[in-house]
C-alpha cells in the first residue's frame, strides 16, 4: 500500500468509504490535501527549490517587490493616511510576506508603520514556518497577525487589499463528465486494492446550475472540474472588505477557455518532487493536487457580492506594467538573477499561465499600473451575464 500514499490517511479514507459509500472527488481531495492529521498541506507542502512545486514568490524577490508597488499605489487611493490592512490568504513559507514587508519598510516606512498584515492560514505546520521566517520583522515592530479562517473577519470588514497567490487552484473540486447528453459526477470508491472512479448522477444540483449560469455546454465524453468552494470563498472575501481591492493570482482561464473541448480531459494535475502526474490515486497525502481556476465564475460571484472587476490580465503584462524591465538594467543577461526574473515572464510558462484578477469595492475603479497593458479585451470574462468596461 506504500505507493497509495500516507498509510494512515489511506486507512482513514477507506474507513470513511466503508461508512458512507463512494465519496465525491471533492471530498476525496479535501481529505488528501487538508485532513487535519495527515493531509498534504498539514504535513508536507514542500515549496521551492527542494520541493514539489515552485510559486512566483519563491522564484525571485522582485515578484513581491512589484506587487508591493501595486499595493502602495492602491493604498494612496484607499486610505491615504488611515490604518491600512493587507490580508494574505495562504502564505506558504512566508516568502512573499517577508519580501513585501522588507521592501515596504525600506522604501515606504510611513506606510509600513500604519500597516497591519494579516495572514489567513489553515495549516498549523505552515503557520509555524511563517512565524519563524517572519520573526525578525515582528521584532522590528511590523504588525503581523494570524487567523485560521476568513469567516472570523466578516463582522469587521477592513480597508485595504486582500491578496492570494496560487490559493484557489488547490481548493477541492468536483469532477464531472458529459455522457449521452447528461452530466455525471465522478466519485471515488475503494476496490480492495486501490481507489477507483465511478460515475453517478451529480451529488448536488449546484453542478448543473454552475454550467447553466455560464452558458457552457460540455461535449459528450468531456471531463471538467467545478470549484464550488471558490464561489463560497469569493463571497467570504467580499464580506471581509469595506473599501479596497482583491488581488487574486492563479493559473487558470476564462470559462470559455477552461471548458473548451480542447481540454477534453479537464485540468486536474498532481505535483511530486517537481514532476507532474495525472493520477490523484497514488501518493495520497504526499503530493499536491490542483485544477485550473475559472476566473469568469470568480468575477461573476464577486460582482453578486459587491466586488466590481477592476481588470484582468496575465502575469507578464502585470509585472511589465509595474516596471520589472528596469530591474534588468546593469545585470548580466546570462546571470542566474536575470534567468530567475525571466522565468516570471516567460510567455510559455509563468508569464501567460498565471492570471491576475483585480476587483474593487467601496470606491470607484482605480487606475493601477499593473493593469496598464491588458492583453484581454473588455469582455474577456463575459459569460453572458457579466461585462465590464
């Protein structure tokens, strides 16, 4: 059973299936990633050079520095002199927070003094890692707080910026397939030897409604993922903000692209020691699982909750708008530093794969440098229900 994954987590899953019957893939993924004893993000979550996957903040500090420039610009509009809050949801190793706060302290000390930085982290192991990494900044008087859940904040909304990077792609997803004109959901059962997928009628009408709202029709035999948790999360985010911006960075697509027939097998992938695997039924609890984000549904749900779309772009345009080109001046083009920064911009990699959705609430749409060069037309996020100018 070694290749199946963490033995105690596998036994926990088997016991639950014996009690409840087949699990939705969303429930299976929730346990694999977030089980409080044995889930991947509780125990493993190896990020960076020796880990299972890279994130932009781990590639080069310039990423946090440039996002920081966008936050500084936003702060001048949102709260020019009042207390200002940045919420980071899912802070990984704490690398982004550390680099951002060091840059603010160095370049914008007045803002750093009135700044409250709040990290939402459900993993105790990652919170300990973040506290250790950020301790020098805490010792210097930077106000950094931790909370387990966004829901704790909804009664006291903030003025500021809510930020996440590669968060939504790791929310548990339902998996569906179109068969003979009907939507079927994929469930997971235990065969006695391993985990198997079975098809059954959808466990919730929300799956049919999801595609109806988007006006999307899957082709027969086409598989797809549906991230219902992302919609609940977007509503929570909106409730936590009285005035300011939501900045969501992740890999994903508009609904029209994500659910195109060219992605006939969906987008679910697993990452283990910097290699990609398409089977979620091995190394359970020991590998990361992700699915691409539907930015159209995030934008539409956000609008229903009071968040207007400020702009939608990709990482290369976002970072170019914030001045990354100047960071290359005087650097050897062949140096490791130049190569790391170029990695953030590659059109065949991070530069185009990662998208940035910016939303605003309680204020007119601000002019933001990161959105100066938009590669998408104004109706890129349109699903027949949403359009922004």
